[in-house]
């Protein structure tokens, strides 16, 4: 049988882990966001560029 103090410590340890995981995941998603934004920017730029090239070449 564990005492109440030991049980509380175990609960605190679990919540600390949850907070750490949540923070880690938040950082990961924040880091991945600019990559997605950059990719979107590149795709849009290429699409516009291809439209301009088609227009200039007289298609």
C-alpha cells in the first residue's frame, strides 16, 4: 500500500510528463508550420510563373 504522499508524487510526475510532451509537440508543430508555408509559396510562385510563360509564348 502506498501512502497518500507517494500517490501524489506519482500523479505529479505523470502530469509533468504530459506537460513536457505537450510542449514538445507544440514546438514541433510550430517548427513544421514555416516549412508548409514555404512549400505553399513555392507552389503558387511556380504556378504563376508557368501562367506568365504560357502567356508570353502565345499559347
